[in-house]
């Protein structure tokens, strides 16, 4: 089967996508500088799939090191590009770091794609490209409003770079705009590993529930929503991962109607932050210690996906419920607490 390079393969969505690709017969290699991840997660991928994954510990902002990966693997057919900084709040505080890292890494990759004539490129985009939408539910044709954060701006710029790149090259491109990936592999062998204080909702919930954090903050309860908290489209990470495999197959089978296509990846259900907390409390049996705080810079009111295109064109179907998302995230958090050997190997690498 075709060889696929997964950038950010030791990361949250990247590691789950490695599993899905291998389970669907693809040959995979990873590149990850492990600045915000750990290669220990690949041991979990190997336990699930039975196959060791080679990771190149390379910073994609270094062109020569990136080029060397392609020289060594001239048979790469497709790239799934996850590697990027992704915390909305941090991007507001450190915009230059986000622009430099997220855009330089993409441009270096595309120089290699151009040189080695790599035919397929799948880009990890985000619903943040829609900015503050006119209506909460968005389709792929919804207008892109100004990004609410530098992180969102890097995704908008990344899409623009790829749009212009594919016009001048033979590479076929898919932009996957995903909403809010949560949960963990049902085996609890891989899951989300935030460094430092978690920026995303579900790790904040699970770390508070298990006692790593004394309490968590809900950022705002005065939004014009049904309970005052933000509305988001939470989707299980394994469902997101499978969409990447389907995107590669779609390009491999030459089903694409144009050289660049866009798909929303979400469940199509808007869930408030407080509803997500209630779901967690129900499946875990743990009462969460949280407080209401002020709104957070970069957060929009409400957004969720119209996913008809991904369903009809890619044949993709999100399968896991909100309760399943929370249950698998909790199982993973408990494993991190109980498996001291695994946790110590992670901590030693992250420190």
C-alpha cells in the first residue's frame, strides 16, 4: 500500500490517524520534533496495530532536515499535515511564534512536495477559519470572517497558501476543517497529552476530576446561548482520524472533482460547555469542581458543522456519542494516573 507521511504523528490527532491508516493497510512514517508531544505515544500505536512506527525527530521549520526525510523516502505518496501549534489563548499572547512555526513548516513541506512531486496532500485545518460566523451552523461555502485569534489566522493563511500552490502544481489537496476533537482510543493506549495547564475543555475536565487541577474555569456564562456558555461541536478523535484515511483513499482512487476540495468534520450537533460538563459527570460519576470566569480572548459564541458533504462525498460518518467521548477521555486520564511506568516515560521526555 501507499506510503503516507504524517506530520505531528506523535500528537493527539496524529497518533490516532496513524492507527487508522495502519488498520486500513497503509504504510506510514511520522515526523514530529516532540516539542509538544512525546514519542512514547508511538508505543501505544504499536500495541494497538502490532506495527512499529518510524518517527523522524525533525523540526519542519528546518528545511534541510525536512528535505532529508523526502530524500530517504522517495516513495511517499501522500502527506497528512497536522504539525502546528494549536492553542488559541497562547496564540493571542505569542502571535509571532504562531505565524513563524505554523506557516514556515507548511511552506518547507510544500517545497519538498514540489521537488518530489508528491501527489496527495491533506491539510489539518480548523473551524476557526470561519471566524465569528453569521449563523452558528456552517457549511464549506460559508464566508470566512476575520479570524478571532492568530491561531485561526494561520489556518486561514495555510488554506490560502495551499490554494495558490495547487494551481501551479499537480498535487491534489484536501482541506479538512475540523471542529473540537475530544476523547481517546477505546483501548486507552493513546489519548490527548496537553503540556502544562490544558487549553482545551475536555483535558481540563478530566484533570480536574482526577485531582491534577484543583478546579477548572468555564470562560463566560453570559453568552447569548441556551445556558450562557459557548456552543461547540465536539467530535471523537477516532472519528476525525478515520476521515483522514477516507480522504487519502478518495485521492488515491482519483474520485476528486477538482485539485482542491474542502470538508467540514463535525457531528453537526452544537453542545454547550456546561452540557459537556454534565455529560462527563454522568458517565464518570464524579462531581466536577468548576467556577465561572470571564470570557476568554479569541473565543467565539457558537459554531457547529453542517457535515453533509463529508458524509455524501467521502462516505464518512461520525459514530461516537458525546457520552462515549467523555467516557474514553476519562478512561485515558485514569490510565495516566494508574500506569506509573507509562506516565514516568512521558514525563521524562516532556521535561
